[in-house]
């Protein structure tokens, strides 16, 4: 905004004015910016879908273990604790935007290791069902992790940002050419700054949607709503 105000002031001070087809600016800035926003929004919606499936697999696994009559209560409680750990580790991992999945992988593997430790004490049918639900857990988490670390192409974001900064250099003289001689200078300032504010706001919206798990923006995913015990 300060750069826009400075460029507008210089254009008025030195009467720098020229006429440019603003269609070029819409192609250079607005189109890729809107494309990026739509892409970020779709990623957020996909993340919500995979998160719901991930929690659904956790809850179903919890219900199945809790209702299995072949397991003693102590073993049920232990496995319930392992499931809670998976839920907590996953939410912590996504909230920190951590590229390493070691903590979550280990928490899920603890279920597999515990079943192997039980050996013949765990019914074969129980193991088969649990392994099937573990597959759903792994698939859900891998989808969430992929969405979290693979974002809108950096080159596209950099391209949009560069042209947003260059925008006043083209737009301010153009506005001065069209209305500068018939309107007060304050009108030129208002139009240029308002347009720049709109572009910067759209860029910031896209940037917030890029990180749907950090709970920093108004539209971020509420991670606590997907805990196994909410």
C-alpha cells in the first residue's frame, strides 16, 4: 500500500500518464490469483473429507475393540490408549506443519506391535479386522499429510506477488491519464489504493487457505473437532 501511494504521488508530481489496456493486468494478476484461491479451497475441502474418514476409521476401530468379548478389559483399555495417541499425534503433526511423519507412523505401528505381542491371545478374526481398519487409518493420514506438504506451486505464488508489486507502476499513470485532469488528486489516490488493497487481500486469503491446519486464519480447519474423544 505504501508503494502504491508513493508511485501515485510520483505520477501526479511529475505528470506521468499513459493509456494501457488493463486486460493485460487482469490476465497477469487476477486470473492466476483466482486460480490459486480455487486450488487452495479445493485442497481444504479435500482435507476435511480425508480428516472425516480418518476419524471415522479411528472411532469404528475403537467401537470394534471395545465390544469384542474375546479381549480382557485391560487389553481393551491399552488399545484405547493407543488409539487416543494416534489421534493426538496426528493433530499435533498437522498443526505444526511438520514434514516428518515419524511420530504418527510410530503411534499407528504400536497397534500392530501390540497385536503381535499378544500372539495367540488375540483372535485371528480380531487381527484381520484391526489390520483392515489400520489400512484405512494409514490411507487417511497419508492423504492429509500429502495435502499438508504439497501446496500451490511456489512459482505461481511468486509470479502473482511480483505482479502485485508491479501493478501500481502501470495502474497509477493509467488512472491519471483517464481521470487525473478532471478529478482531484485524492480520487486518483483512492482508486489506486483501493484496487491494490483488493489484490493484496485476495493474495492474503489465498495464503491463509494454503495452511488449513495451523488454525491461524478464520477459515482454517478446527483440528480439535476431529479428535477421537472430542
